[in-house]
C-alpha cells in the first residue's frame, strides 16, 4: 500500500511568534513543539529522556526559574502556569530536527522540515536586519553631528 503524502500546513507567523531568544540562541518551548508535533508535552519529554544522548546542551536545555519569570514579564508567555507547572525545556534548531528522529511519526518529520525551513528563513533575514540597523546607526550619528554643528 502506498503512503499518502499529506502536507502539514504551518503558519510561518504562528511559528515565528513561538521562537524565543534565550542564552543567545533561537529556541522553542517543549510545550509549543508538542502542540505542533501533535503529541502531549509529557510524551515529548518522556521520549527526550529516553534518548537524552541525542540532545546535548546546545540542542536542548531547561529554563531556569529566572528565565521563566523573564518570559512572563516580557509577555512571551501569559503566566508560569502556561508552562505546565514545571520549568520547560527549550530546543534549538538542531534540537527541533532531532525531535523528528525520536518521535518517528510522519507528522513529526513533516513538522520538523517546516520548522527548520522557518529557522533558515529567520537566519537569512538576520543580515538584512543588521544592514538596516547599521544604516540607522549611521543616520543617528550624522543627525547628532548636525545638531552639534548648529548648536
């Protein structure tokens, strides 16, 4: 019997809003990933623990109490209860891809591909944003210089 290829539709905007910058890397919460992969958070964490050797600290880490509180204070998450009562794990781009290897469902594979594509687009956009920031900085310096001349 041939496999059906059902394409998973994931909104780039929704996923982008679930990517956070913590410890100088882009990461996603275990809870958000479980939702995208169509599994319960506890099942995702169980599979990760069974395969912990696949998740070095640059692929996955647990948020500290302070980091969780900062996410609440910055409105990244509505409350600590949103995290499910325990400190969440977060996954980098590489960790997201590794999840597909341990979840082994067709949905997990398709979702991981989509997520990696979105991470790549974000990475490609970064130089553009750096160029814009540099130009803004140059304009600001020029503006400050002009103000000094006229004062």
